[in-house]
């Protein structure tokens, strides 16, 4: 039977992803089948998980998903030897108001599935206080079990000894301590890590991380700390309605933010998906009955997209008779113009009147609950959708009919309503699940 662990931390940026990838690849080198998941709304980490394990990783989210959906998604780990769920932010970090099964915190997933937590702790600038932090996390919520700690970026053997002694006195197992090692740092950009598919040397980087972690962490002890787990029978699928029977999906470096569970749910419901690359100046499949432009990094490729006349003309022709929907970056490309970080204005497809600017950066981040005021592909007016928004673009003009009344996790109404014009619709939030 498989065993499960959650990899978490007191905060973001302490090395959760690196440790998850290293453990997965090290155990894979030992002949184990490893399945990864990501807690929370993250597009980038699951692709790294797949690179490390050779198995697709999906997101599980306690704010947006019910328990049956989460159990359905994690059941794919039933044939694995070890299952790793990588957390987001700090262990207990979530939103203020509870969603479907929780606040979106990693701790919700750990408690729901009964998987112990391995904490990654960066003791930079401290020593014994690291033990106090770990003990506080251990004792904060009764249903969450702490397996032990991996220290990251320790400054010296003396520093490691001070922290280890304090943790051991607090009754907390230390699985290992990692000195600083620049060679396994993963490159970042404004929305997180540079995507796995953009890094030609990602396999070598994960191998080096696995080698380094195997030298400094007791892999057998970590494995023994995992909890045996019996996957629940997945009788129900995911509550997702495909946007059409044959879906033309934009897919390249500018349009890559698609939740794997969404695509799987569309296919499971009988939909067909064909992909095309706007950056390669390709048009959507003429036989498709809907076109879907996901998010990504159009602000990094605005000039190329503006110059892709075949794509833009093809999409406009498609939208004359069939629906087109864009999420976040895809929504921006459906608009009339996008201003890049250098202040240069680029003409987009013009299917919507939206104008956005990346030169005037402001972070928009959080869960979204949308009540559709008008239909969009796959959903009728009145449908309630749960999603997540994360971008730095500023709306300059949003003249079209609002698509939805959108609330944040506290229930407050927000300005990013999405838009509708003719056959085109768009939202800044990425759909995670239907609210039923």
C-alpha cells in the first residue's frame, strides 16, 4: 500500500519545492514509484513534480474542492510506493473565511488525508528559536501530525548543532540539514518559478538536488515517517462541465497555466482537446466548437503576439460563429491592447475592449467566487464558479458587459468582473471547480 507525506514549512521561500523534487527523484532512483500533488492553486510546481517523478501531478484545494473531489484526485497515487503533497506558503496559511472543505491551507489536506508533515525550516539568522517555531507548528492544530524537520541553508556545523540540539530537546526529529548550495537554486520570475518546460537542464538540476539531499538527509527515516494510506474508491469524478465537445486550446510559453485536473475532467466527460500555438502564429482548429485561451505570460511575449497576424485573424474569424474564452493572460490577449513592462503598447485581438498594463504593476491575488451574470462556455448564467486570481497587470479600460459578480474569499465584491462581448468572454480568475 502507498504511504503519504506532506512537505510544508513555516513560510514561502524556504525550499519546499526543492526538497520535494529531490526526495521524489532520490526515491525514484531507488526504484520506488513516487506520486506528487500540490496543495493550493499553483500551475508551475506540478510540472516540476512530473519532471521529477515521470507521473502527472495535480492540485488539491480545500477552499475550492469538496472532499470527494480531493479523494478522487489523490486516488491516482494508489499504485505508488510513496505519495508527496507539496504545500503552499506556510503550513496553516489560508484565507480568513472557510470554503468548501477548508481555508485552502496545507494543514487542511494533511488532516483530511491523515498524512504526517515534514517541515522545511530555514534557520538563517536564528538558532534555538527554530525549535520554538517547529514546536509551535506541531502543537497548533491537534489533527495535524508532525513527522520531523529538514533544516535548509544552515550556516555552519556549529549552527547546525545548536538548532539540532534545541529540536531534539523539544522532541522533534531532525531528518537532515542542508548547507547552502547555489547549484540547486531554481530560477524565478514575477509569478513564481520559471516553468519547467522552459529549463532545458531541469533533469540535471533535479538529479543534483537529489544527490545533494541524499548526502545530507536520512531518506530511510523520512520514508519510515510516512503514514500508510488506503485510497478511497473514486466513485465520482470532478464537478466540471467541458466548455465544448471539441476544444481548441492555446498552448505554448505564453499560454501554459492550465490546471491538469481540468483537462482530465474535460476528457473524462467526453470532450476532445486540440492544441495550437499563438506564438507560432497558429490558428485554432477549424473543426473545434469552442476556443479556450488559458493564462500564462503574454506580457513577456506581447510583441510576438501582436505580430502573429494569422493567429489574430484566425481567432477573430473563429469568434464570429463560435465562443472564445480567455482566463487571466488569455483574457488580456482577447482585449484590445496590452502595455508591456517597458511601457510599449501592443495591439491584441480586440475581441473584447479590455486594455491592460504591465508597466503599472499591482499584485492581484486571492480566491474568487463568481456568480455568472451571463453564460460562458460550459456554464449558464447563474452558475457559481470557484477559482483563483494571481497577476500583476492593471486594468486601464474594461468597457464591455460584466460577465459575473465576483467576490473574494471574505465575500467582498471585487472589480475584476470579467467581460462579455458577442461570442467572446474572459475572466481574470482561473476556474478550479464548479460550486454545487
